[in-house]
C-alpha cells in the first residue's frame, strides 16, 4: 500500500435498532475515510466483523423467570371443569281409603339410594287434591334435602299435564295447587315432570 495513504480505523457502536446488514454497510462507509482526499479500495481495508450482542446471564435469568410466570399464569387461566350434579328422581302417589287420605313419596338419589316418606292427610280431600298434596309435600322435602335437579314421575294424567302447562286448571282449587307448585319450582336449578303408567309408579 502506498505510504501517503493512511487509513483511519474508527471504533463505533451500532444501536440494537440496526440490522446486521445495515451495521455492516455502515462500517464499510466509515472505514473508507482516508487522508489526501483519496479513496482506498475496500479490498485493502481491515473491516471489523460485527457479532450480534450476547445476552448477559442476568438477561437470560430474567427471560426464564418471565417464561415460567407466563406458563403458570396460562395454566391458572384454563377453565376448571365443573362436574354437573346428577338428577334426583321422585315418585309420588296420593290415595284415599276408609281411614282417610295418605301420601307416599319415594326419592332415588344419584347414588341409587332410596328414601321413602309416608304422610297422612288430616282433612277431607278429593283424589286429585290428594295427588297434588303428595306432589307438594315431595317438592318441599326435596328442597329440605338441598336437591337442585329433580325428575318427577307420576301416573296421574291430570296433575302431570297441569304442572307441565299442557292443560289448564279445571277449578280454582286446582289452580291454587298449581300456583304452589310454581313457587317451589323456583328453588330448583332444573325440574321435569313425566307421566308413567300405574304399574311403573
């Protein structure tokens, strides 16, 4: 290389916002600064090789902690499956005999246990009124047992169709019974009435 040429080596820092290609191009331009207004071919220059910045140990530790936090937070945010409680089953029956009216109620729990209640009605009642009394007493007992979902089965066409709103109430007294059933229904998350033949009730 001619002695009248002097290359000025310039040390510089490249901001992280520059890409590697941009930083290399910048280093070539700065290394081309020479004296005597002459340009030295770049083939004769010693161009520094730029390396990407290396993460410090502290930076790596911070990233690992952040990654662990995100993973744990994601697990917490995942919905927890909630087991849906099973329905209880209730059978009820009202009967008239020479000794008066009686009520028979049977509950079958989700674990297949049987709970039976027998009640006596101490006032004169028709057959339909006795059936409604059985239904109401059964619903009240279910509320006391903290039952929230109930399947009700009965062989009475009249009672089942009226509580299902398929039939209108034929008398004021039956309408009053239906109204009491509606009040108790609000204490359950779900309740359904099904008609069955007498042999299955």
